[in-house]
């Protein structure tokens, strides 16, 4: 299944990168523009499935970009802004935005809203696609239904086990340290120890590997971290 492309137009780079990280962890392809004028130009290519706009931007403001997008595209537009006044929300929605999220926001909530609007768009336009599957040597990960199969036998994984396995499988042959995996899966603000990564890897192996002493999927790179072998 083709990955959905998202354009973020946001001049606060830390916020833009946070949004990008969470969206990419959930299987989206993401581009960032920090200047309103450049973002407007890129939006005109109509290469994206959804747009995330800030309102206060250098070059040209988010209201104008939203209005321009609506002149040539019906793709979902989400405004993410520090402007909390009702008049700004009314104006944004009146110009055709599908949603309005105020800062600060939960990255998980933003991802959920993105999924909801893409799903609604597909339903309304008749473009509903099949489940997003990752298949590697007998291992099948159904990202849409959040189910895992090994040689057609379903394996029951916890939420974090599923997220960790999926992230590694979608980024094969790349070595990630425990610290990197902890930040990617549990988040920058999570409270816990990176040792939990080792525990979760062990549990995943017990469920998907035929021989834990000789893993076929998740390799340990001693002194560095873990790598999904493909």
C-alpha cells in the first residue's frame, strides 16, 4: 500500500520535527517547510494527501495558504496554531480547514486526527485502500488491524511490543541504540528506563522467533543496539 504523504508548514522547527517524528513512526512520509511562501509553492504541486499548517508564518500566513489549497485541492487540511481565539478557529474552518488544533498539543492526538481525516477522505471519495501490511520471510505485520502473524499463526503482542517490532521492521538493516528506540517508541517525555527496551525485545523474540538463541528477525549488535535483519 502506498504511504500517505504529509506536508507540514511550520516555522517552529522543534514543533515541526516533533510532528514529523510521530507521523513517520506511524508510517507516513513527511516533508517540512518553515517558510510560508515556500510552503505555498510546494502545496501547489498537489503531491500530498494531507496538509498541516501553522498560522503565523514568515512570507505568507496560514490562512492564505489554506485558502489557496482549497482553490485546487480537497485534501484534508489541519491547522495547528498557538492562536486560541474563537475568531481564528472560525476563520480557519471557514476557509476550508478540516480541523483546528491549539498548541500545546499531544503528538499522539495529532496522529489520531490525521488518521481520522485521511480515513474520512478515503470514504467520501471512494478511495478506501487495503490494510497496510509489512511482510518479511513468514512474518506478517498488519499495521491497520495491529495484528502480527508468523507463518500464518497469529501472535499476540502488547501495544509497545507491536510498535517496537513495526518500527524495526519498517527500518531494516539499520542499527538503533536502546536509547534511540526508547525515545522513538516511548517518547521524549516518557518516564522509565531504557532497559525496558531489552525486556520488550526479549518478549517479542519469544513470540516471533523459532530459536531465540539464533534470531532470524531482530539481531543484537553487541555494544551498539538492535537491527532488523532482512
